[in-house]
């Protein structure tokens, strides 16, 4: 791992954050350098340190990331030498954030699908419930691809079977806030997948641990010309296998999960 902007980002690029928690933003990035400057402009008004995890982007993309981040003292770059997948990038960002003393991390995709203007709402929820996993509940417009919508419905059913609850509103949505203490502890103890199956499995395993979960509605957009790193057959196969493993893993946990549901 090679790091740029190695000093800790300033806690206030803009207006000082009023929150008692110590949050940062994590942006996993693989060949999305074209959308990063606009994303950083959107984030600059939020007043929160940001770490961009470059997941082994090609050299030209990496140089563009460095150029976009270098002038901004509140932005930190973590470079992974090889592409490991979204899960690997987010994991690296979460570990870095905890090591730097942050208490919470907001995960935002690099393609600008997420409405970063809603970040204060996530922070307000975390302020009142610092131990909770705050999940974005996507509100789709007419531009949502039908295949993604159907895939999400199927994943919701599978996650209901693996948790015996509807606490997780959308397991696939990457706009979310993690409490770092519990999340990094889980990463230290469990062998989580490193690609697109990371987000849903991490949510399920945190649910198994009994973390409070809050679902916040937030709008999603699909920018024209946006680049997706989702690989239809490979990633759907990974997600299907993940759901199979998690449903099997629910069985020995079922008594505890049912008791928790009653409580």
C-alpha cells in the first residue's frame, strides 16, 4: 500500500462540523478519476475529512486522482497496488480511519450516484445512536435499470432469510455509515469477501451481532455516461453464493435471532 497526503486531513475543510462523533468519508475508487473532482466539490461543503481508496487503478487514472486530491488538505489518498475489489478497498479505508482516530465512517461511491447532501442526516442519526449501523434506503427514479431493481428485491428476500428480520432495508446500497469500533472488530474476526458481495455480507454480520440498524431514505441517480464496475455474471454468482452461505449460517443462530426479534 502506497499513501499520498500522508498527514491527517483537516477536520474542517469548510464549516466546522457540529457533531460530537469524529466522522470521515470513505470513497472506494477503481478507474473513476473522471467523476472524483465533482464528488470532492460536492463533499467540500460537508466539512468532513475524506479518504479516497484507489483500488489499483491504471496509472493514468491514479495520476488524475493525485492531481484532484493533492491541493485539498482534507483529502487523503490510500493507494492499493493491485485491484482487490470494492470490499478490499472499503476494508482498507475502514482500517485507516480507525487507526487515525475516527469513530465513524460514511461510505460513498465514486460514481456520484449517492446524494452527498444527505450526509448531515446520516451524522445526525449517528449522533443520537452512535452504536448503530446507518444504511441508506435508496429512493429510485425512473432512470433505475430494471435488472438492478429486481436484483435488489431478491437480495432483500435472501437477507430476510439470513437474519429472520426486516431490519436491513437494502443490503446492496453502498451509501452507509459504519461505527468503526464494532465494524473493524468484525473485520478482524471474520473473513469477509473482497468484491461486490462485501456490502451485504458486512451488513448481515453486523446485524447478527445485534447492532442497532437505522434505514434512511435517500435519492439515487444514474449519471449519463457513468461507469459501473459491477460485472453481471461474476458478481451475481458471488452474491448468490454469499446469500447461500449466510442463510446456512443463520441456522445455528436462529434461536438467538428469534429471541432478539421478540425482544
